């Protein structure tokens, strides 16, 4: 890439030897590149991977710069963590002695999900999509997989029966895990497999045009994003990335589908989300969401003081 310097090039080589998720690698490289650009613009200095000279005030000024640009505190925190990881790999002795600025985090709430009405609108939108795209959307919605996991799913790890089914995904750290398929996901996959091109690879999803190569994570993201063309305007504004479906499923499972069913045990939800530690699941999804807090207050409207 044009703006890569010796530091980020050295870092990219070191990251190849680390067992990290693709998203972590991208955040780390991007954060370090942006810090380099900031440092060069503010001080005229360039990071030398053989002689890294960064002091605490440099990092603090970069934090202030990002904050003044309107970046949310969570985004600033992720970029600082990416920079820290990058510096640790290139110059571990520096990170040990460097004082890192604190970021005032916003009040944490669970990621937003969809209402039952919104979810039904998404399912109706699938009827207007190609069998492949409908299957992708329903896998995101009913298995909670990451976009990269859906893109790399294999036929050899797929079982679609009349009354049961499962799919094997590759998650973070290249770890494989299996998720059961409900009837909606099975029917969508069965419809797609009937028209799937005769590709020369084992990936479940492939390009709809010859030579029918495996799809990328970007295609999964774009497929989810294309829902905006088929749903009501209010919902279209809410549709962003495929990770929304993952958040929505976890929230539904832990809440018992908004209180209409028995909540699913935390350990089971952690297994579906491919979290190695249930504390990760609880820390993200057991927190109240803005929507759930609003519904809780709506329930008491009309009750006596």
C-alpha cells in the first residue's frame, strides 16, 4: 500500500507469525499507520523500526487528536490498543516503559438488536433476494456467525437434514466450531444448494458468475447491507454490518426472545457465539440495551405510584 512505511511493513511481517484474528490484524496495522501519519504531520518525525522513539506525550496527543475529530471513546480505545500491540511486537522494551493515556469510556450497554417486527421484515426481504443471498442473510441471522466465518464455511462441514442440520465454522484464532441449523436456515440452504454452481472448490458459497470462485467476507457484508433496498425506510437506516445479526441472536437467546420464551443458558449462548469464556458473552450481551431499558419503562406506564 502506498502509505506503508518501514514500520508498518515490519509490523505486517511480524503479525504473520501471530495467531490473531483477521480483524485484530487489520485494526493493529491501521492504527499504527494512522499514528505514523499523525506523528509525521505533527512533529515531522518518522517511526524507525530499528530505533523506535515514542514518548507518552506523543500517544496522549494522538488520543486528543482523535477525540477532537469526534471519534467515539470505544473507537479511540481500540486504536490505542492496536498501537500498543504494534509497538509491543516491533519494540517490546518500549511498551513496558511507556505510560499510556486513559480513555474515558461511555456507559456500556449491550449492542442493539432488532424488534420482532423488524426481524420479520428482514425475513420477508429474503424472498426478494437470490437463493444464495437469502441463505447468507439467514445464516447470519440464525447462527450468529461472523461474516468471515460464513464466507469460509465448507460443504464438508455442512449437514442439512429434514429435521436437523449443522454447519461448521472457522472462528477467531482459526478455531473450528459447529452450530445447529434451525428450520429457516436449513430451508434457505437447501434452496441454495439446489441451484449452486458446480464449482471446483469445497466452499459453501461461491460467486454467481464463472469461474464461481469462493466469496470473500466483503461479499457477505455487502449482501447483508443490500437488505436496505428491500426493507422499510426506517429499518433501512438501521441496517449496517452483518455483525448486527450476531448481536441480535445473542440478545434474543439470553432474553428468551424478548421475554416470550425461556432464556437460553449462558454457556449455550457462549458456545453458539464461539466464545472461549462465558465471561466474554456475559460482558457483551448480558448488559442492558437501550431498547430493553426503554421497553422496561414502557411496561410500567399506567401503573399506580
